[in-house]
């Protein structure tokens, strides 16, 4: 168990470290002169001022030294300032982060509930019309672009019926984006739950339980559902990271003020410090979630826990 | 398929045709094949199918609802949406081919190097692939577009890079299997060079698997690229790219909801088609799945 933990933590740290290198180099891979591109929109910047910015960003130093300076600043929590508005990048991102986490978490709950219920019913009624219809719905869900589903929901419930706001910051504005992201991901969970449950339904212990004369409800709940959920729960961690990725797009459909919306604005404004900060924060988030999931898995699965 | 082909005596050797019949027996896979075929035909004959030039402004009145003269309605410039969706199929197929092609080429190279070389090269290369894999495609694609700048070409490259780890991992695993086969040992014993072994012996053996893997990856690539275009980071106006068309339709939301219908249905149907096709192929190739049916 300890060895497993050490390995997982080392892998997570390695991932973050590789990301910092990639992010630090980002500004050098950009075609053309990044400083010129960044300040192209703001008029009246003299060549002297551009040179001054280059010196300030350390772009005249050798690459290794730039990386050392970059890491030094990052480790002190200084992610630099945005080009527009000169705000501290880290504060801006941290301020927006709760919105994204809230959206992704609520969506995950919606996706898990719909997916597990659909998948379980489909497995139990395997081969029937119920199974086929549920799986067709799931496949259509998997195939639909989230942003399109979001636009349709927005059109029907916010514009036409006016039940919910088009955009905003309260819980009522969270309903549509969360449903969009949740429904869009429920299909994958439904398909996985179904195949996992079918594996369990075919097992000998289920037949034994039936032969013992246990009530159908008891068998389905205690023996099938709980056993079949283990792979699904593991999958939910991975789903959460996908939700975070999907949130970037959905936030833009609903003008939800998360880090995804901020990131897209940053890309359009070529605000490189903000883009760098976003990638780093997102990377740390994804790595942390995966690590937590691995730890949870280790606690749940006796084969890992006891090794 | 005529009855004749089905009832004709099957030579024992034609395992492939048996697989193909099994594939056609799967209703979902057949539907997928039909959707993809319709898409390919539409793309190939776009100039004959589309009644108008997709870029022609004022092909009809602005923002008119679907009618016989404009099947899917018109947009804010009076362009015919049906013609735009028809021409958009060309872009979608091109995006799918190029993005998957990039992912396949890079993934294949990395997987071959990692799997064949072994030792520390394997550890470093595959560890890097894991790093890329641990981020979601969306983040990698966004980072790539942030560096390269928004354009359709860059979106295709971004999607290719973002989906590459999937191909690299499968290629790597397949190479490891091939390395245990007798022909591999024989070619090493015969003194073949590294390049010869990799290019002439391993590559032809793993290529069929990788082509199947690529079919499974098409729908992911299409969705990811459409998402980038929707965000304004991919195809640029006046391109009839479906994701971008959806984004443009947003501004006319309540006045012309049909602007969001046609491109959305087109993307969803295309992705559904490739998903069904991929599922069908996977089912034919995975005996465990077949036994369960």
C-alpha cells in the first residue's frame, strides 16, 4: 500500500513538473514575437517600451535561466499579472475556480444518477426493447455535442418558456449548464454501468443467491448493484476530469463565470501570463483529482489496500 | 446484399467475409455504415446536391424559415443553410481525416519507438504520453490553439495532438505483443537492422489494428474540432463549418432558431454514425462481446 501511494504521488508530481516546463516554454513556441503580438492591440507602445517589457518578462535571458526564474516565481505563488487590467493572475483564477468546481460537481451528480439508473435498468432488462431504447438514448447522448445541447436547452427553457435565466450567478443560472454537462456525460456512464452489471448478473454468486430464495430486491441491491458499481465509481473520477474539460465549453455557452470562460477570453486577447496560469492551475486540479481517485480506489479495493 | 451472397457456400478460409456478415447482422453497425456513406456521398457530390453556392449572400431573404426553396432556411446574410450544411460535410470529413491522421502518425511513431526500444527510452516516452493523457483533450487542444493561434488548420493540429496518446498507448501495447511472436525473434536472429524490423516486420502487422483504432477515434476528433470552432478557435467565417455555424446562429437565437438546428443535427448524426460503426467493428473483433449477445 505504501509503495503504491509513493508511486502515485511521484507520478503526480512528475506530471506537474513536466507541465511547468511546457508552460514556461509556451511563450517561445508561439510563432512570431509574443511581446509584439500581446501589445499589438494597445496603441502607442514604443520600441523602447517593448524592450522594457521583454526585460521585465526575462525574455532576454538564456532559456534555462528563464525557466529557473519562472519556477522561482511560481513556487512563491506569483503567476504574474494579466496583460489587460494588470490583475494578479493567480488571484483571478482562484476567484473563478469555485464556479467551475461547482458546475463540474453538480454535473457529475446528475450524470451519475441518470447514467447508473439507465445502465442498471438496461442490464436488468437485457435484450428487451427497454434495454435497446435506453442504450439508443445513451448513444445519442454520447454523440451530441454538449454546446448544441446547451443551446437547445437555453432556447427552450430560458428564452421561450423563460423559466430560468439566460445567464447569471445564482443557483437558478446553474441549473441549465449543469444539466447540459450532466446529460452529455450520462451516456458514457450508462453504457459502462450496463456492461458492468451484466458481468455481475452472469456470476455464479447471483445464481446462488437466487437459488437460496433471497428476495429479488435484496439480490439486485446487495449483490448486483453494489458489486457492479465498483468499476463505475472508479470511472467517475475520470469523468470528473472530463467534466472540467467540458465545463470550459459549457461555461462559454451559458456565460457562467468559471475559469473556462476566463481561459477563452485570455486566448482571444493573447494574454499569455493568464493562459500560462490557467494551464498550470487546470493541470494541478486534474492531477489532484486523479490522485484522490487513485487513493480512494486503494481504500475501496482490498487487493490494493492489503498488498 | 443479395440473397445469393448470403446463401452461397462459404469457403472455410473466408473468415473476413464471415466477420463482415456478422457486422451487417448488427443493426446498429449497418445504420452507422449508412450514415457514414450518406456523409461521404454528400461530400463528394456537394456541388450537385447543394442548390446554391454556400457563400452566396442573398440567395434568399435574410433569416427566412425553412421552406421548399430553402430546405433549412437562410442565415443572417441570406445564405442558403442547406447548401452550407452540404458543403460543411466536406470540411467535417477533411477535419476528421487530418486530425485522426496526425494523431495516428504521431501516436504510431511514439508507440513503435516506446514498444520496440524498451529500457529507459520506453519509460521516458510512455511516461510523457501518460502526462499528456492525464489532461483532458479539451485542455490540450486549447493549449495548442493558444500557442498556434485560432484557425481551422491549427484546430486540426490541436485535436491531433490532444488525441494522440490514445493511439500511442494502443500502438505500444500492440508492439509488445508482436515482439513475443516467433517472426520477430526470427528476424532478429537473421540479423535484420532496427529500421528493417520496425518498418518491414512490425509495422505491417500492427497497421490493421491501428486502422480500426482510428475508426473509433473519428467521432472524438469531429466533436473536439467542432467544439473549438464553436468557441471561435477553429474554422473562421465565412466557412460553412458546422461548429462555427452553430456559434453564428447563437446571435439570432430567438429570431431564427433553425440556424442552430441543421448544423447541430448534422454534427450529432455524423458522430452517431461513426460511433455506431466503431461499436460494430469493435464487437466483431472482440470475441468476448460477441459471446455475450
